[in-house]
C-alpha cells in the first residue's frame, strides 16, 4: 500500500511542480507551489520522517509560500508584457539551456558517485540504536555534513542580501534618516528651549 501511495503522490507532486513553472498566472503558480509543499510533506510522512514533514509545512507553507503569495498579489504584473518577453527571448534561452545541459553532461559523465556506506555515520544505524527521528537527523547533519550545512546557510544569507539589494529602489522619494548628518549637528543651534 505504501508503494502505491508513494507513486500516486509522487506523480501528483511532479504535475504540481510543472504547474508552478508553466502557469501563466503568478497567483496560481504560488498556489501550486503550496500544493507541492503539501505533497512533499506527505512523502516525508510515508518515509517515516515526521520532523521533516512538519518543518516543511510550518516553515515553507506557513511562512515562505504565504509571503510569496502576498508579494505576488501586491505586484502589478502586466501579463501581456511577460508573454511578449518570453516569446522574444525563448530561442536564445533554449540555446543557452541546451549548451548548459551538454556542459553538465560532459563534466559529470566520468565521475563516479561517492559510496555512502563509507561515511562515518549511517542514519539507519542511528534509528536502530533507539534515537528519535529528530535526533538522528541532527546528529547526521552536525557531524558528517556540518560543512555542507553551514555553506548552504551562508548561500541563503547571500541570496537574501542580494534580493534586498536588487529590490531597493533608489528612485523613490522616501524620507529616511541621515544619521551622520544628525550626529554632526550642533544641538544648541537646532533646539531652542524657552
């Protein structure tokens, strides 16, 4: 029964992922993304990874996807301009994607994957020793994969800073504090108390 449910939910997940990418309406795309997160959390539940399933629902559905939905609904997106840009740049983008995939194929065709049994810690052994699912994931992440975990956190930080820098609009006429100017003022000349 688990194998049949896995195949059904996996196919629904793949279809909802394709709907995220190919949906013409951005609001529908975000709703399909939320649906994808729910399906992936069900797959985690079928794999006895309850902690990851609940984390996915709480963090991604509860925070990130809802934030995406509000941002997309607040944007004034002209769909005609988006479709014109897509049709204009599609051939060039298709050529770049083809070249990129060919490069990846030629780079990785001779590489053999590392045998996972040679790692210091095995997650199934941790579960067999009586550890809970959350403890096993924590031990696994913070021992063998600690550097990878830290690098991914650093990449997310850089991506967040990049998004803030790109979204900042200098042309807006927003009043803001100029702290250096405020610190350099002589308070006796500015404030007059009687």
